[in-house]
């Protein structure tokens, strides 16, 4: 009992000494030692496992290449010898050309080939005794083959079977053959059993190696578990436990419960260095927290205390204070500048609207005067005017009307989307039918309208102007013999996508962008009375609402105008 207590106390003292040495080691050194130990154990067991697996693999290779085929080859060899006995016995009773040919073939070629195959398979050291037995059987069987050849020579014709002297010789040879083959059968059976015994021994060796491998794996797992447990325990005692203590203290510091702390952990490794660093950091923690709170509340004139010249947190707080102060000053300046700019922009917009209205009014007055003057001249002169003069007067009035329409389009374009703020829920189907009622539709033109056109948020006048632009465009430029206009929609995310399609002449791809530019048309103005502002006005309204407009068209394949509208 005393000896046991002494041994236990000695073991505890030794373990404590190991822990003290571990405390003095760097964490990296301890980790490297643990990792190296595990690697060496795994490497040793892996090497042993590979050797055992290779040993078993070699045995399997021997069984597959030699020992297994030997057993089958012995059986084939024995069957061949017995077959010659049966064939010679049958030929001694009556002639049979087929059996005579078969035994001749065996004696001349087949037997020699089978014998050589069997001997070549017995090259392994463990099969040396079997090889000797096979050679012994072959030597004795040579006498049997001589006797069988004598029978074939005696019974070379059918008449020989009627010769009593020859038949007497044949019977003596037959008895000799049967006696010898019986002996060979016993020898080969024993040889086959011996080969099977060798085969079983090899299998036993293979299974023994696999069993040893399984034991080795179990031992390796146990050793790794022990090493892992020891590593976990040492890590917990030397790293995890001190870090948890330090973490709990720092949590209290972060929660504002304490200002500083003194740890009872005395270490000379990285943990000890970390504790000392944490103590230094906590000393200025509260001061920095108070400064940060003051800066967060807008006190940008507060002084930031610096613990040292390399106090990065203090420098960061100081830079943050200065940056926030500059940002606040700049933000105030930007707000004032933006307000002034907004006021100037609104004033310019009002002046521009007023200018557009006054200019259009002032331009229209002389145009109306020119138009009235031409009418008066025509009325006064009457029949005195030549046809050419009447033509020029008509052309002049047309140019006046076009100029007036151009001025109206400019005014309309400048005012497009200005009523956007007066929005309401508008039924787009009702808007489409209102546009169609005010539009001159040719009798041969078919208009298809989706009955489920949705309700959208818009200024009714703006939405009506947009549909009027695209529907009028589809009607006026459709030169098909059976013109069709189709108005559909679909939902696309947070927007509604409308489509106005026609089967007209189509638009070449190089003009897809040009047609949305104000006063741009694809036909000559002398051929078609068109200002070229409608699509530009529609595009401006759609984009003011946050939508977009595009088209899909090829020459001769019609045109599909798309625009999306916020839901």
C-alpha cells in the first residue's frame, strides 16, 4: 500500500513537471510536437498496413496465377490419362475409327501439351513436391502409352479382331493398362489433395495477414484516440482554460462592468503575452469609449487622449472626428448650394415655359397674317391668277400650316410630362378606346385590343398622349392591303409592358434610334404630312415616368413598339 501511494505521488509529480515544461514552451512548439507525434504514429501504422496488404496481395497473386490453376490442371491431366484407358479398352472390343483417331491424337500431342502445362504451373517453391509427383506419374505412364500403341498396332484392321492370337495379346496389354492407370489415378488423387492442402495453407496465411491488419488498425485507432485525448487535455489546460478566463474578463470590460483587470494567469508563452497586451489595452478603453460617444453625439471639438505615439485607436478616433467635422461642414455647404441650384433650376424652367409660350404665340401671329393675306389676295384677284400662281399660293399656305404645326409640336414637347404629379389610378383599356374614338381609322384596318388591359398609376392626359402617339403611328404608316394593329400587354417585374404591333412595311434597323429624335421622319415631308415629333414626345413622357421605350422591326415584317410603365 505504501509503495502504491509512493508510485502514485511520483507519477503526479512527474505529470506536473511535464505540464510546467509545456507552460514554458511556445504554443507553436507544442503544436508542432503534437502534430509530429500523430504523423509518426499514423506513418508507422500506415507502413505496417501497406506491408500486410502487399503480403496478402502477393498471396492472392500466387493463388490466381499458380496454385489455383494447378488443381484444375491436375484434374485435367488425370482425366486425360483415364480417357486413354477407356478408349484403349473400347478399341480392344470392337473397331471404332473415331475413338482410334482420338486416342492417337492424345498419345501424339494432347498428352504432351497437358503434361508440359502442368509442370510449368508447378514452378513455385511450394509446389516442388507436386512437380516431382507429376514427373513420376509421367515416367510410369510412358509404359502405358507404349502398351496402348501396341494395341493400336495389333488392331490395325477389322480382320485383326478375328485373330485369336492377337486378341490374346490385346487382352494382356489391356489388363496391364488398367492396372497401371488405377495406380496413376490413386497417385494423382493424392497429388490433387496435396495441391488443395497447399492452396488452403496459402489462404490461411492470407486471412492471418488480414486479421493482423485489422488488429493493427484497431491498435492504431486506440493510439490515435489516446494521443487525441491527451492533446485535447493539454490544450484545454494550457490554452482553452486561460483563454476562456481572459475572454470572460474582456466580455465584462466590453459590457462596461470593469475598467481594468489583473489576471492570476502567470505564463511566459503567447497566452501570457496576450494577457499583458490585454491589460494595456483595457487601461485606455473607457477613455476611448467616452471620446467615441462624444464624437457620435456631434462633439467634434473634443480632445482625443493618446496613450503613445503609436496609439492607432487614438489616431483613428482623431481622424474620424476631423473627417466627421469636415463632412458636416461640407454637407451644410452642399445643402445650401443644392437649395440654391434647385431654386435657380425651377426659375429657369418657369422662364423657359413662359418663353416657349410667348415665342409660339409671337411666331403664330405673323403666320396667321401670311395665311390670311394669301387668302385675301386670291379672293381679290380671283380669275386673274394663273394656275401656277394658285399652286404657289397653296404651297405657301401648306408651309405656313406646317410651320404652325412645328411650333405647336415644340410647345407640346416642352410641356410633355409636366402634369406627372397629378396622378391617379387609370384604366389603360378605357384610355385606348378614348384614343380610338378620336382617331380616323380606315375601314379596311382591323384593331385588336386586349380586353384585360390593366389599371396603372398615371396622369390620364399623359397616358392618353402616349397611346395616341403609337396608335396613330401604327395606323398612318401601315400600307398593308389588310392592315392590322394589335394592342397587348404583359407584366414585367414591377412594371407593365405594353406592345402596339402592326403589319406595316417595317423599319430598317439603322433607323430604330433615329425615329425617336424630334423632327426626324423616314418619309420626305413633301410626300407625307408629318412633323416627326410624336414618337419623341411619347418617349419623353415615358422616360419621365421612369419607363423606357423600344421597338422590334425588320423591313417587310411589321413593327412592334414596346414601352413599360411603373405599376
